[in-house]
């Protein structure tokens, strides 16, 4: 279990510095993500299931999908171990959480979103580490 806990901290360290698409703050500062929102389970030899439950700043936040996208992109790039990634909105914190959960966990929809230059630019700005 210690290993899973270490992995969770590792995941959190990657996502806590993601910036909010509309504010200068990080997701950690806004409490969109906290250490306890990351869950890691070993699912195979050296492979882990990473589950993240984030809390949008406002219940009808149109940026929730975007934040989910930022989480996914940054983790795909930065996670040093093999993983499956599931990203959800904390239950009851968003009016269309089911739709958004489907969207941010659908590989094809994520790929399509990243092909949109405007969206991609926003995501890049949010996930790039400040100098």
C-alpha cells in the first residue's frame, strides 16, 4: 500500500501546478484538486490505475471539461509509470457531471479536442510549468 501512496503523491505533484484556465491560480490553490482526490491502485505488474476526482470552482463551470482535459494531458506526458487514467468530477459538484465524465474519459473525444487549435493553446498554457 505504501507504493500506491507514493504513486498518489507523485500524481498530485504533477497536477497541483496546473493553472486554472481563467484565473492566475493553480488548481491546488483553488482546491480544485487536493491530495485526497487522487487514488492509485495497482492493477498489474508495474501498472497502476490512477483515479482523480476534481472539484470545479463553480457547479456550472463550463471549464470543468477543460480542466479535465488539462489533467489528462499533463499526466499522459509526465507520469513516469504505466497507468490507466480515470478522471471524474467529484460527485454532486457539477450540474452536468455525467456528460463531462464521459467526455474527459473518451479517448476519441479527448483527441478531437486537442486537435482544436484554440483549445490546445489553452491546455498548453495551463499545463506548462511556470519558469
